[in-house]
């Protein structure tokens, strides 16, 4: 089997591949395109930060403010995408193909609708919305220029998450990778052209992002219309039925908690940093984007693990679930140890890559990056455990693990520590949240792992 699956398989061939291929080889083959997709996605999100940072600390801070808005859009897309994708993988594992098609079509059009509502509401209240997301008065003009355009892309961004996730769910991640990569390359090329060549400033960065997302959307949509997917996307298969939304929302809620809380935590991080000046907001924005990029490889690897876990659970193959989990955990911890080491050693250099002109931004960001890099191996454990819970339909445990990092532990830390320790409290909040999440995740995992066979007999 090639490293990246490109040949269109029949339903029966795909089922045999997902159930019989050794898990280490299967996860690796599914992970390569998802890792590339995640790296590229976060890279072109970072591209805005890189180029906009050249416009000054206020413009860089505006990217951090609108990052919270993009987290909201991602929360919608990933909730519906991960929820439908995990349900689709279990349905395909149980050979209920028509139901899988209904789930995909229903959730795709739902994502378009919800994204449209966010677009209308956000533009109607743009100024208070940007202030709510943590904008200071000096950052506000930049945030409105950037955020107003980003909102225009909300429907297609949300729907693209659904299509991409469901391509991965059927074991065809390479197709999703193509759409993401083309959009990413386009975004990186357009950023400097529009920002500096056409002198559009921060508006140019936003236009580049939305246009690139639209191109990715069209490419992903074409795969379904051209029958490259084993799933069928059609308005005729839309079903406004309770069982679809119930299962998708319950399974996808961990992604909502994770991304929704990422948005809330970014708002609180902006507001917590504001008393220390625009340099603090700019520094933490750069750190957040950089850590997201550094962690995206593991997220991509975990998304290669999820279809295997979902298929194995649906087919009652607990032995394959065990093998897939152990392999993924080992690779994740080792990978994040290496990435964390690189982040710790080169933190000042990374910060200067974004903004050379402000040594205070570099100083604040370098320490925050080093503290977070130290905890990256533990974060790998948290991510793989959460993804396993989500893949096997253990929505309560998956929700708790998703809630813990950015909600249960980070929010109290960002509210309590800065008034006591100043800027150091801002820098310490995320590492402390990661450590406490690790302890909590191990507790939930041990409880599930002991009873997994009995749970599968009742629910698989």
C-alpha cells in the first residue's frame, strides 16, 4: 500500500483496508496527508501574523484579536465536522453507507447556514464585537478592517471543515490535503502582494485569507461532485432528523468545547495582556500562533488515528483499537518531545523572525514559548486520549478532556495569576493548564480502558 492513498476504492475495498491493514501502517498512511494539511493550514494562518507584524505591534495585536473570531468559526466547523466524521466512520465500519451519506449532506448544509448567521450578526455589530474579543482602542481600527473581511468567509470556512473531516473519516485524507495545500500556497503568495504590493495593509491579509479559503472550498466540493469520494454530497440527502443532530452534536461537542474555549481563552489572554501594553498582546499572539503551528503535526497525526479507531470500534475490533492507541501515543509523545525541545532552544530566534523591531515583544514571547514547550510531551498524551474518546463515541469523557485545558484550568489561571505575578502570570497560565489537564486525562482514560470491552458490547 502506498504511503498516501490516491486510488478510488469501492466501499468493500475501503472497508477491507480499514479493518485488515496493520494499524501502524494504516495510521501512517492516513496521517501523512492530514499532517501536511494541518501544517499547511496553520502555516498560512501564521503567514498573516508574519506579514502583518511588519506593520507594527497594533496590527499584530489585531491579528490576535481576530484569531479569537477565527476560533469561533473553527469551533462551528470542527464541531459539525468532527461530529459527522466520527459518526460517518462508525457507520461505514458498520456498513450503513446510506446513513453515512445522509449525515454528510445534512451537516454540510447546516454548516453553511450557521456560518451565514455568524456573518450577518458579526457585521451588524462589528465594533462591539471586536471590543468583546479583547481589542484595545489603539488596536480597534486594525481589528475592524481585518475582522470585517474574515467574517465574509465564515460560511465557506465552516463547510470546508465538514468536507475535509469527512474525507478523512472515509479513509481518503489525501483528497482533503489537496484542497488545503492549494489554498495555503495561494494565501502565502497573496499576502505580501496585497499587503505591500497593492498597499492594502491589514485588509490585504484578510482578503488573501478569505479568497484562499474560497478556492479550497471549491476544490473540496469538486471531489464530491466528481465522485472521487465514496460518500455522496447532495441536497436531496439532507434530512432534518433528530438522530443525526443528536449523535453529531454529542460526538462533536468536545471539538466545540476545545475550539470555543480557545476563542474565550484568547479573549481573556488579550484582556489579561492589555494592562501590560500592546507589546504584551502582540507577544502572546505570536506565541499562540507559533505553538499552534508546532502542535499541528500531532493534531494531523491524531486525525489519522481517529478513522482507524472509529472503524475498529464500529466493527467491534477492540484489539485494533488497542494497537492503534498505543502506536499513536508512542509516536505523539516522542514527536512532541522533539518539537518541544526545538521550541525551547530557539524561542528567541522564532520571536525575532516575526518582529525584530521590538525587543520587549521578543523578551515576553520567548519566555512564554519556552514554558509551553516544556509541557509539550504531556500535551501529546492529552490530545491522543481526547481523540480516542471522541472516535469511539464516548462523548462525556471527550467533552471533559476538551473542557479541561482551555476551560477548567486555563480560564482560572489567566484570571488569577496575572494580578499576582504580573506578566509572568500570563506566561505561566498555559503551562499550568497543560499539566493539570494531563493529570485529569489520565484519570478518565484509566477508568475507560478497564471497561472498554464491556462498553463496546453495549454500544458498538
